[in-house]
């Protein structure tokens, strides 16, 4: 029976052995921090001041939830070969509501942007979950998932705390648009990682008989 400390060390070693995994976790640590500050803090402020209040913000967030349902439904039918490539491209849609909130006061247009973002995050989540299940050994999966959750959410408190001061210094619109630029930049950077672009779904490789020859985590 391994000690808790030994389990943490083993989990960290497994986590850092997959470049595609830790690279995307670092990306989402930044993306989640940005989105927590911009959408969660500044979005309601914009709605209160310019969009008619809570009703408008409720419609925008409901559209985002509907988008998540649509994205999950699409992934039930569409199974891309390069699952992380497709998932990472979908992350770019998260920038749309940030740009929309910064540039327009048209609630339906912002809601459409929120719908697209909901689709994007769910497309990513499904493909990400499949990648973890297929590539990480079962005895390491829970430990690796714990580091995934920690790294992906570590900057949320900072993003929430800094949103107000940054917006006070730069302006709400500039802060929102800047958040959108950060999201898009993170997508461009993550697509420079070969393992992210090339990682393939094992179920689709099985028909070619080359799964057994490929070590876990390799495209």
C-alpha cells in the first residue's frame, strides 16, 4: 500500500509525462482565470448598466447552457480522429461572448455568442475526457485527473479578484476584449504543440492494427 505522498508523486510523474496533457492544463489555468474574471464578474456589470439587467443576463447564460447541450449532442454523433485538435479549435469560441460584451449592446447577438461558446466548451470537454480515458493508464487516471482539476482552476480566484481593479484601470470594454485576445492567443500557442495536433483517437486506429505498437500518450 503506497502512502498518500507516494501517490501524489506517482500521479505528478504520470501527469508530467504527457506533454499534450500538461500543456492544455496550463492553457486552461489561464483561460479559466480570464473567463472567471471577465464573464463572471464583468458580464453582470455590463448587463446591469447597459443591457436591461438580470433578465438579459439570464437569457445570455441560458443560451450558453443550450449551446453546451448542442455541443454534447453533436459529439455523440461526430467522433473526430484528431480529438484534441478539434477540441482546441473549439476553445476559440469562448472568446466570442467577451468580444460581444465589449463591442455591442445587442442582447440577441451576445446570446448567440454565448451559445457558440457553450458549444465550444462542450466540444472540448468531450474530446478531452475521451483523450484522458484512452491515453492515461487506468491506475493513474484518478491521480492525473486530480492534477488536471487543480491546474485548470488554480487561477480562478485570482481572475475573480483582479477583474474589478483591472477594469477600473483600463475600462470594462478593454478588459473584456483583452480577455478575448488572451483566449485566442492561448489557442494559437497550444496548437503549436505537436502532440496536441497529432493525438488520434485509439478507437479509429484499432482498425489499422497499430494501437498496440503505440505507447500511451503518443500520437
